[in-house]
C-alpha cells in the first residue's frame, strides 16, 4: 500500500462525514418541526432533492476528478457539506434548507472521489483491505454520531448542526494543508456534453461487458440496502415493540461489529477466497440475512441474523476492489461517478417505494414482508456477480482469466457506444 498518510486522511474524512450525518439524525425531525408546518413533507422533499441532484452531478464530478485531480473535487465536496450543515443550524425557513441541501447534493462527490483516490494510492492486491477500512470508518462514524448528536440536541436543537459544520469545515482545512494529490489531472480528458449528462455517462458504463454487470450488481445491492435502511426502525418498532433507546443500542452494536469485521477481516478473506468469490459469498450472506428478517419473530432470531449480516459485509469492499482493478487509472473518477449516480437513483426512489410497501404490509400485520423484496434485489445482485467473468488486465494479471489490453478511455468509448467489446 502506498501513501499511507493519504489513506489516513481518507479514513478521517469518511469518519467525519458519517459522524456529521449521525450527529443530526436524532434531531432532524425536531428542527424540521420548528421551521416547517408540514415537517414530514419537507423532510421528504429535502431528501429527494439531495438524491436527485447527486444523481445529476456525480458523473460530472467524477469526470472532473479525472481531468483536474482528486484533491480539489474532494475539498469542494467537503466544503459544500459543511456549508449545508451551517445553513441547517441558522435557517429559519424550509426553503433555505432546500436550497442549501440541494447544493450539497450537487457537490456530493466525496464517495466518488474517495473510491477513486483509494484505487490511486493502493496496490491492486491491497485494495479490498483499504475499502474494508473505508467501510469500517463509515461504521464507526455511525456509532459515535447519533449518541453525540442526541446529547448535544438535548442542550439545543441546532447545536448538533453547528458541530457537524465545524467538523466538516475543519476537515477541509486539514485536507488543504495535509492531503496530497493522488493523481495529477489529465487536461486532455474530454468534458463533452454527453459525458456531463448522467444518463449518457451511466449508459457508457453499463454498456461495457464486465463493468456493466458489476454496476448492475451494485445497483441491486443499493436497492436492497436502502430498502432495509429506510424501513429498519419501523420494522423493529412494530415487530418487537422496542423503544427508541433499545433500537439505538442494537443499531450501534451492529454497526460497531460491522466496522471491526471490515477493518480486520475483509483483507484476509479476499486474499483467501479471491475477489470474485469473496464478493459472491458476501452478497449471498446478505441475501440470507434479509430473507431471514422476513421471518424473524423473536429477538434471538434477529440477533443471530445480525451476525450473518455482519459477515456479509465483506461483499461490498470485495466488489469495489474488483471494479477498481478492471478500471484504468485515468477513468477511475468517471466510473466511480457513474456508480455513485446509480446509487443516488436507489437513494431517491427506494425509500418512498419501500415506505409504501411497508405501510401496506402493516395493514396485514406482516412487517417482515418488505424484506422479501430486499432479499430479491440482493439475490439478483448475487447472480450477476456470479455470472461476471474474471478479467485480468496488464496492470493486474494475477486476477486470472484472459489478459486484455487496458480498457479504452471513457471519452473514446462514449463515441463508440455501439461497440463496447474492446473494454472490460
């Protein structure tokens, strides 16, 4: 692994991102109630606006990261997030929140750039471990954020937003002085209207034989994840009649266990099984976890299934490492931006659809039915991963399979959408 200080900054960045988000989770409803007459409606509008504009802008941000370098795009994204939290702390109108949250969605490139940056600064064999560490940092931030946010919110409902803004802007200052550029931008990378169009940018990725399957598998995993996340607290409340404190403890414990597993075990698992087998096994365990939740009628069943879900956490870093290894260095940002755009579609659409299905299922006293749909999406993802061939590139022939020339650049590929056969 190269440039350990840069990777350390990325770990701090994703931890602070999730810590800042976790800080405001317990008190968002209280703030929206204070500034809007119809708080649930406005909360939904803010979430949808963020997801929609993230979908629109993520492919372009990834392309900018390939053209101008990772560092400036990442710092701008972090600054926009800090400004958004500051607006939440001082705004007296829901329209103000909508404008700034939409701006944050436009600049929500941290995930895109972090994934590309990891591919830049780690050797292919070490990437699964690095992505596992990134996932661990997200998990630890989720554990610490809600607890801290709840305590600060007890003092003042806006205080957690000030804290989140301060953390984000401090991270910008830290990155400005500490973060090196992982890969100098290539000014010859074209910025065409077609590549700035999110539909076209995503279509370019989906048309590639190997990468397209992995992207579809990732989308299925995102649908499953968002279905579970958006309905989880409601399920626990209706199925087990747990208090919010009990739910918080269970969620924090699961997040902590997942963070430890991803930090310590993902690298060895991928080295032992190989990238593809680890991705398929993790996805299969995730499918089993979601399917089991549909029939969990006792707390002990839930706790046992949580263990399966934690073990399934190896699938995400393994798949992300697999994608990075078949992507050229000069297109890592572009590909990651397209993948983030696909994920934004799931984050925008799935919570609304899942909420409607959950409401219908509650009328029949069957809250677990929602997880049948989530398991189905995860199963499709597993099948796509299993059906994707392993391709070795000249930069990474150890992956096995036929050695191909590095994938053609996306700028060239965009003008040859009808003939994707020369790229993985």
